[in-house]
C-alpha cells in the first residue's frame, strides 16, 4: 500500500482550497446575476466573490510556491525474483574468485557437472579459468565431444575481484547448420555433375550406332560434344579443388595502406572503363596486419570483381574499400559498392560453393573468399547498407 508524504498532503489540501474558492466564486457570480434587481443581494454576492477570490488566490500562491519532491523511484524487484531468474537462466554460470574453486550459480551449471554429462568435471572447471573474452571450447561428455561458447567477464564487487563465466552448449545448433550447408552443397554438386554426365552418357550410348551406320559427320559431332562436356566437368572439379583445398598462408606483418593502394591500381582500369571509381581509406594510415599479402589481395580482388559484375549497367558504379580499427582493437576491412545488393532471403546461401544467381557464373568467388579469410584467422560477413548496395565486412 502506498502512503502520501507530508508535502504531497499539503499540496492536495491547497488544491482542494483552490477548487472550493473557484466554486464559491462561480456561485457568487451566478447569484449576483440572478438577483440583479436587488441592490443588497448584488452587494452581498460581490463581497462573497471578492472573499472567495482572495481565499483561492492565497491558496494558489501557496501551492505554486511549495516545492514538490521528486516522484519516488520504483522499488527494485524483490531479491527472491532475481534469484529465481538466475537459477533458471539458460546459460550455465559460475563465479570465480582468486584462491577458491569455481562456484556454480544456477541449475544449468550444476546439471553440466552432474553424472551423465561431463566425463572430467575437473577438466571442465579448468576450462573456466580463462582470461576475459569469448571462445569456443570442446567438452568431453558421456555423449561424446560437445562444443560450447565460453564467455568470461571480469568485475569488482565490494572491492573483491570476480570473474563471471558463462557456458552455452552449441553442438546441436552447429550440427543443424552443418547439415543445412552440406545439403545445399550436395544439391549444387549434383546439379552441376548431372548437367555434364547426362549428355555424356547419352552420346556415349549413341556413338556405337553412329559408327555402325557409317555416319562420320554425326559421329564427329557427338565426339566433339563429349569432349566439351568432359572439359566442363574437369573445369568444375578444378574449381571444387580450389575451394576445398586452399593453400596454407605465409604470415608476415603487412602495412595495409600500400596493399590497398596496389589493389586500387589493379582495379581502376576496369572500373574506369564503365565510368566507375575505386576509393580506398585506411585509418590510421599506419595500420599493419599480420597476414598473407597475396591471399588478402586475392580476397579483395574477388570481392571487387563480384561488385563490378553486380554494378553492370549502373550509370556511376562505385567501389569503396576501408580499413580501420573497431571496438576491441579488432581490424575491420569493408568492401562496399552501390549496386543492387544481395537479393533478400539469399544472404545465407551466397557463400555456398557453386551457388550463383548470375547466368554463366561459377559460384566459387565468395566461397574462395570465405576459405581464404578463415585460413588467415578472420571472418567475413555480408552486411546491409542503409543506402543500398552490397557490403562485405572482414574482421581480424
């Protein structure tokens, strides 16, 4: 139950006085009009109105001058509600303090340590003793190896240094994503291989009949078609090999400003030929990345080639390559264009090998980009731009 404070009660009382004075003033005015023919009644009503106005004015003046305290702050939720929310949180939580064993904070953490889950509870607790940050860890359980995301945060509570560890198993989610990716890849591989094998099988079956019939022209045409389809299938296998077996990187400290400027010089002739421009920005200009320069150049060139093909027919195509430090001192490379962008709904499929929406496209450009970036220790993502166009963000 809520109770009014003394200032609030005073303000309420003054407000009632002002309201009463207003009612009295209105009644006096009405009486004077009703008894206008009686001078005594008019004088009495006038005096009553003056008194009501004076009374109401004084009350209103006190009400205006009286400072009101700020509204009371909402009461914090009861401690038992916070304990219940923590107990049933979907993440396994531990508190780590110096010189003490990790303390399980909720039911998810206790279930993870219970028999039937972790094979080596001591090894699991040792995983928690990590530096603040996020990483993927592997947990040996009685059901096999399970992967999880471990996030550790450092904080100070009442002068004591704490670390809060959160563990989220992700094995089932990763398996679902992997199965979906393999399903897409198998569909594309089946489509490409069958496109070549079907005519090869058909022509191989009809070639003996053409030979027996003594039709050299038709036989020669059939053999030529066989050769073309076999060459196409061989080229397809070579493209698949380039995606599935990327070369190992040779790492070195590479200044990014001269690297991006060199890529800009290679790309500019093709973009100028269609009335476009290539712009480069590195902030700060002294940025250095430990990477394989040749592979990083190949990544940028592949993205630029995709952008150039996507911008075909645009009046003033533009390519922007930026390098800068983002939050957490991570390096962020951005390659963006002003083309039509990725068709909504296709974003999850654009990195699938051999998936393409362009007639005659091989569908390996972005797949190679992802493989190379992953081999260099980074990630590549597609991001939507507010002004339209495609934007690929590489983070190291």
